[in-house]
């Protein structure tokens, strides 16, 4: 009888310990996905750096607010993570450096995934593809085959600047801080053409008379969001939220609302 009682007591003790272990494990799992577990530049906030002269991906509306495809996507991601979205505007080079220097959590600025950039920041999955195109004055004799014979305008730090400098040498390429300045240079005859992303080129061509885009693309590339290299937890959390928005069609719906076929 004593042995039976002892066995029962031991069984109760084991079950109690197992229940306690199970309870602790469940509690840990339930808090692992909360925003309090994410380390960001400022607690409770997601700070992104961007160059808002890149329509339709990010640009200023008539009231000076930053709008576009990427701000809309990032707002939904921030909401999913329970964080307040903070957008810091600057030129593109500075936006890239901000995330490398710990001055922003992410760079969200039509950022193309390249091997060099992977060395200094993490990337989310790509959410869309883009083309590099060449904008020229209407009636221009410039072609892709003769591009190296002309002066090319680009924005500093962009893949357009990198590609054309590599292909034709820096003597043939002039970099500017913003695309607004690039297109002013094209209109003033300081450059002969502009290399940039297709949707952005289309936006500027629609606003500036007398320009056109060459039919053949200069290059193809993937867009993603760059994250602080040391913040792998944030990279994973943003990526999970982004993939949810891609899976349910939200991302494509946002893109379609800005870019028509």
C-alpha cells in the first residue's frame, strides 16, 4: 500500500513538472513574435531611409508627404509588426549609408539587390522586378549599341550609375544627387541621355515633353528592402510580413494601382 501511494505521489509530481514545462514553453512561443522582441533604432518604431524622388515607388505629393508603392507596403509591414513607421528623406547615396551606419533600420528606396550591397546589408526577398531603360530626346540617334559614344546622366549610387560606369567608364557618366537634377541636366543639354528604372523613367517622360524611352531594356534587376546587417531578427520579421502581403495579392494590388500594364 505504501508502495502504491509512493508511486502515485511520484506520478503526480512528474505530471506537475511536465505541465509546468509545457506552460513555460507555450508562453515563450507566444511572445517570440511580438514587436517587443524586435530591436530597432528607436523602440516601438521602424525607421526607414528613402530618396523620395523616385516615382512611383516613393515621391512627394502636393502636400509634401512621402507616398508611393514602397511607403504603402512598408506601412502595412509596420502595422503587422506592431511598429510605428518613421520615414527619413534624403538623397539615395545617404539612404544606403544610413542603414549601414546604424542611422536607419532599413533602406526602402527602389533598392536593387546586388552582390556588393549584400556585403553591407541584409535583403528581404524581392517583391518585384524592374528594368533599366534609356531616356533620350525625341528623334535622338542614340541606341544601346552607341550609348558609349554619349554622355549619360544617372543618380549617384544607383545601379544605373554603377552599370554605365562599368560599361563605358566614368568619363562618360555624370552622377547627380536626385533624378530631378538628372532630368534638368538632360533638358539643358548637359547630358545626352538618362539611364534609370523603367517605371521611374515613364513617370518623368509623362511629365516632361519631348522625351522618349528606347524600346530595348538596358538591364533587368530585382527590388527588395535593405536591412541593417546586424539585425537578422528584423530581416526575418519583415520578410515574413512581406511574404504574407505577397501571398494574398496585396503587394501586386498596390503596384498595379500605380503602374498600369
